[in-house]
C-alpha cells in the first residue's frame, strides 16, 4: 500500500544552463503552396532543455493521474538559487492544471543568473525533506491502525531532471541525497508529522542537447545503502527524453501498453472514405495477466512504434455492441491513459467512449478463431479497460431460481417489492453528512430498511391491507422515522375511511387461500383487516408519540373489541357449518366483489393442486396472525366452490 | 471453484495393506474409498462445482473431463487400471494444462493429489524433479507454482511415519512450498484401513469443501442461502493489514442502486425448499425493475445482487463480490456515504425516474476528457499553430475560436517556459496581417496586430502580461462594436 510509488518527488533543474537550446528544430511555419509565393518562411523554433524537461515530466504526471487518480502522489520541486515547491502531497494538489499554473509563474531559467549560486542540490535536499512529510493516506492509516501504526511504511522516489557536469558530479549529487536522508531521518524520529524514510529510489536523468556527446554515463540501479538506491539515465533532449520518461512511468507504476488496431475513422478530407488507425493506451499491467500467465504475451505483442523499447499488446477493434451477457464475465477493470492524448485517432476513440459507447477488443490468434478478451467503456467520465473472461466459466448453466426454496410459490408481491426497492434507493451524500445520532448515510439506509420491513408479508395471499388502495396513505407514512401532525391526520383519515367502508359493508380483498369455502363473512373479513392493520401499526408504535396516536385511533375506531369478536366467532362457526350446503350456490355471485378477486382466483386455483403447501405457507413467520387462524377453521369445512362451477 | 483429482495409478498403489480381519485391501481400494466419499459429499453439497479425474503413472490420462456429473466420476473410479511407475512432474504439468485450457489462468482451482507417497525412482521421480528444479530452461519449467490461483492437497494413502522414513515427506513439503505454500499434506493416522482413510478425507472436506451457508438480510426480511462457488478469504495488504478478510455469513442488503455493470468474481446463489423465500421475491423484483442490490459482506467489503439469466430463460440470483475496500467502484463513491434517497432535499432520481445520481464524476477530469496541450511530438505543436492561423484567416467570423485557441497555446507556452514560441507566433500573426487581401474585413487587421502584440508582451515574462490565468481578449474596435456575440 505504501510502496515506493506512493510518493514521487520531481526535482527539475532551473539553473541558467537549462535555458540552453535542445537543438531539436520544429518547423511551425508550414506554408500552404498557394500562399507561399514571395514569403520568406519563419525560422524554425527550438525548445530549451528546460522546456523539454517540463513537458516530459508533465506527460509523466498526466499518465500517472489518469491511471491513479488517488494514492499515487507527486510533489513537484524546481531548483535554482533557491527552492520552489510547486505543490504538496495533498490529494487536491494532484492535477496537471495546478502544476502548469505554478510552472508558468516560475517561468524559464534566466540565462543571466549567476551560475555559482544556482544548483539542483537545493531541490534534492527539499525532495528528501518532502519525502519525510506524512501524506493524508499515511496519516489516515496510522490513525486507524493505532498500536500497529509502525506498520505504515514511508518509501518514495526522487526523479531528478538535470544537466550534470560529469560522473563525479553525479556521485556528488547521490552522496548529498544519502547524507540528507540520514540527517532528516534523525529529525523525523522525533516528530508526529514526519516519518523517517525507509527506502528511497533516486532516478537521475541527465539531459543534454542533441548533437552533443554526453558527459555522463548511464548506470543501472545500484544500492548505495539499505535506504537508498540510485540509477542514472543519460538522455538526449527532445523525443528521446519523452520516450525515456514514458518507459519510466510504466516501470514505476506497473503499467503495460495495449495498442487498439483497426479503428475505423472517417477521413477528414473525404468524408465517405474511412481508414483504419491505431491508438496506444497505457493501463495497469494486470489487465494483461491472462496473456502473461498463458505465455501468449510475446505472440500477441509487437513493438511499439514510437519508443522501440517497450512491448505493446495489439488488440483488434470489434464493431461496437453492448451485450449485457458479456459484462457478467468481466473479471477486472483498469483505468487507461492514451499515450498520444491529443492526436486525432486518440481523441476520436476517447470521445466515442466518453459518449457512452463500448468497444469490444479481439485478441489476434494464429488459428484465426475469434476471442474477445477485453472491452473499453467509460463510467462517470473515466475510461476503463475491462478484462473479459474468454475461457469457460464455472458459472455456466446455473439452475433456475424456481428450482430452489420458495421457487414454486407464485403470488410473491413482486410489484410491491419493486416499489419498496425504489423507495429505498441509495444516493451519495457529502462526506460531512452525519446525522444527529452520529450515523453515516449507509447506517441510515440500513435503519430505514429495518423500519420498512417490520411488517412486510411476502405473498399476496398473506395480506389484506397491502391489497387495499384505501390503506396506502397510512402504510406509506407509518414506516417513517418522524411523523408530522399532518401525517397523523392523514393516517386518521385513512382509518375513518375504513370505518366508513365497513359501515357500507364494502367487500375486502381477503385471501381465500387455505379455505375450502367462499372465505370468511364480511364482518369476519373486517376483523381480519383491522387485526392486520393493528399489527402493522404496532410494529412502529415505539418510534414516536405520533405513531402511538395512530394506533390509538385504530383501537378507538375499529369494529369490535377482540374479546367480543372471539365469542361471536365461536358461535358463528357452528352456524356456518349448517349453512354450508345452501350457500355454495351464491358463492359465484359474490365473487365479483373487488378488482382484486381476479388475482385471488389464481391463488385459489393454484391451491387446488398444491394442497400440501398450504401448511407451509400458514406457518411462515411472516404470516399475519388472523390468517393463520382463519384458514384452519375453514379447512374443516369442505367442498371447494370451483368444483361446483365447472 | 473447480477441482482436479490426480490419482496415482502406479503399481505401488496395489500394495496390500496389513490385514486386520478377513477383508484384504490394496492401497488403491483405500484411495477409491476416500474419493468416493469426497464425490458423494460434493454431489450433495457442491453439485454446481466442476470436477475432473486424472490418473497417472509414467504417463497421465484424463479419465473424466471437468463435469458436474458425479455418477460419471464414480463410475470411472470403479474401473481403474493399474500401470507402471510414478512420474509426478509430468502429471502435474498435465493438470496445469487441462485447467488452463478449460478455465484460463484467473479461475482458482483445487488440485487433489492422491498417492501412496512412493514417488518414483531415478529420472521422472519427484526427488529427481526437485533436485533439478533450478536448472530448467524456459520451456521445461517445473509446473509449480501453477499459473492459476490454486490449492494443492496431497492425500497420502500412507501414515506419516512411513513417509518420514524415506525422504517422501520432505519432497511433498517441498512441493507445497513450490506452490507458494498454497496447499496441505494429509496423512493417515493409525493403521491403514477404511476408517482412517475416511477420517483423512473428512478433514479435507472440512478444510476445503465445507459448504458456504449464509443469511441474506434486508431489514427484517431474511433468507438462508448457500453460495457457489464458496467465497474465499482475501488478503488485501500484506504489510499494513496482513489478516485475510473473510466474507461474513450475515449478508446485509443495504439498499439498491441503479447501475448495471459487474466487476470481479461472481458466485451463484442456490437454495432448496418450497416455502415463500425472500430470495425469490428479491430476485423477481430485481429482474422486473432491472435493478441491483448492494450487499455488505463484512467490514468495508461489499458486493451486489442481481438477476442473471442464461440464454435458456433460466434466471437466478447472482452475487458479485467487489474488491474489499470502502470505495470499490469509483463511480459509486464511498459506500459509507450512500444514504436513503428519501433523505435528500430533492429526489435524485427525479419525480419520473428520469435521472440518476450515478455515476459520480471525478473531481478532476482525466486528461483525455479535457483539452490538454501536449507538444512532445512536433506534429502536436504544428497542429495547434495551424489551427490558430486557419482561424486568423477567417476573422472576424471566427474571432471567438481564434482567441480560444490562441489562449490555449499561450497558457501551454508559458507553463513550458517556451517563450520563443510566443514570439514566433506573434511574427506569424503579423505576417498574416500583411498578407490580408484588400477585400478583407478591416477588423481582421486590428485583431491580428492586437493578438501579436499581446503575445510579445507575454513572452517578455512581465508578470502583468505573462500571468497564467490571464486571457487575451478581442480588441474592441469600431468594426466589431455592437456585435458582442463574437467576443469572449
């Protein structure tokens, strides 16, 4: 987590000699033929060593920030007679725009400044000091780990872009860094905001003008001490430097290169012709893991056109299509950065992806069989290279959920639960959003789920109230954390409305599952409905005093006190049995009750061939009490009405 | 995760074990007995997992390719033949190949090696293989570590004393070490008999084939679930946090989001029984609504649940595990900051479900999403210069684009300390001015010389004119007066 690549300090030499020309000439006066007569073309421009160093280091940072928007931090330091520290380790400082603005303020080196008082050494010392400074991430880890805080490591890398005098000069710079580390580590040991450096990689890049012989020799990585290793790269300014830093950013951050080939693009001049282009992308090398392990890498790879040094894997563009099945076998997604960000093919590809399209990528195989191995797609303005599983999946041919537990139950409240899910959807809240009880947003979401599910029958035949439009206002409000007086009023109105329905003897969508007959009588239906409503409201009565008032309202308004009901029920049971045979004929008429009866019919019909299941449904913990009692009473009575219908 | 069983069919497996009672057994019989027990266990508790049976001696042979049909595997066990000597290296290479061919290199796989611990003699013996392990050329490397994530379980039809008497135990231990320590050696305790082989395979089953039962919870709605393949513990950071994280058996569904992509490994949920089940309800609604549910698997470890249908109209509830961490998908932000949409001042999904708070945009745009300036290649610089000149020739119509491009070049040149370019650009603009035709709009000349002058001032480094955030604005002329549309 806190490897050497957590912290990168750039030290760029701003001494007078860096103002020297790189001697790479760029023709920017490209006269069109018709206009060129009699005009003397402008002399080509050439970048200074400083300009070359800046633009290549900015390119390094651009790629780094694209692929690692967090956790990998850059501290940019410019050195002349003094030190200019252009940003900090803070995450908010990690973007090229801020760095460019700061660099503009520094400006190019002043060739007339006294070379005696200028040195890159000031910058190197500052870089070591900076590596000792704790980052937000290190701080957070140390705070959360408490007693094992010493596990949080402090490592870093210094990339120094300079123009050295000789190998001896280079050794002097290395010695200085080593000494400074030792000094700073002593200081850091006694401070909270500083950490001693455990490991530091010094990467010295000596830049010299084109056409000159180098005075500094390349040197592979060498351990100077247990804490410090150093390597020296001697590079000509211009494109050599650019490709060197491109290779370094790949090495330093475990990146790999993929070239998308065969991208069809409309020609600018001839709109109806199209040519094929290539675009090279960088990303974490894990996106190539399958190739590396299977040994396909060298086969799939070719050499990159630009650097001639590094390998790139070539993948072929496939006609875009989005098929969600492919997404399910995605095994990883990695951020990308185009190597040549503002070239026309690159920006064409990236804009295509940023506009929400996806591109499937095909692995070229000798055999000619087509294997889709990757996909490019963007999420929230960032482009990701997705790795798709191109071999057999262990998830193939999964059994249907209907073969499993509860799979044969057919009257789940699918639509209602869909509504429930929409009401419980999540949304991001700002970091500081913690409520009065100190709960994070996600804890609030969980507590909302708990409230909303205190009474939630899963199947239609287990509930009456959730099948009634009239109950909806109360059911929606009662689950809330707080109720207003107006909410209580709405709930009370719902209750009054139900009382009114009962007075008018409106039919109710009572489930007849488990009952052999036409189901309970009208007053019995209302008793079941009131009981269920009470169960719902009782589950929330402890939430607030206003919730309590809703329950009081129900208790006051509901038809009959339960004891009386119980006595009456016992009497009627006998009565029902006697009436049974003659009532059968009337059942068919009465079935036209409500719109819900259609739904219930299905339930009843299913019940015929699944008699054995009735027991199970009744015993489900979510079954409302009244139903548990009632169907059992009813089962004693015989003759399903459906039979007489046929 | 799939299992490859590698069964020793060398002659030494036919050695009889010391007789106790009337029945006489060969070691092979004990091996078959143990594997039968394993297959029976898998047929009951792991029927969605694939298993393959490979037998080996000096050669190796796939007896049953990867299958969920445990009858076929059992049948193959009943029809084993005996061969010559033990050559483990070739067999391990064979297993490595068949696993890679079938599942690639990212799918974890368990390899169960059943052997009597007589690991061959001379060339082809494990001892010989291990002695030469460091002297291999590229294409004859020792097959371990396997290129796919793996566990190597060695089931010895022998007891530990027997193996320690020779160097067999050392060699087997070395084998596990070569596989990165991923695996374990099981030996038989006490006399070699059916009971001790059962007890040994029982230990393997407990270790590697225990079914993953969990409770899926959404508030007060719950369901018992079994997860296939079993989610394995993950170690995220060896250094700071070396403890492997395990999936808690209490899955807390924490709400639903409306994204529809999946990453990371996937598991199938499978249950058995008939009473109403929350999983079926959840699955049905997720499918109808096209939604996914976020599920918490442990502290700072999340996944998601969704309905997945294969091509044959069968669908099931799938769980995808995200990489452990507080922010597994960048476009969802920190999971702990996701709260009920009803708490927001305004419904983030819109009154008619037309909006979504996702994906969350990053604070800073990526380089490819902002018009960055890169002049590493000469062509990049030339394109930018030409763009300005093209617009310069179409003044005053293109005043706005002309100044936009000019300012982009100016900013980059200042940041790169490339003042020489500013001077050259100024000269190019001045020359354009002299090349204007008589019919050109008079405003063009004013704008060109104004722009050229501003660039020259910036190239002087004078802080008044060279400020990075400063923009050159079009000159207000009599000709451009009123036509404010063209101004920046």
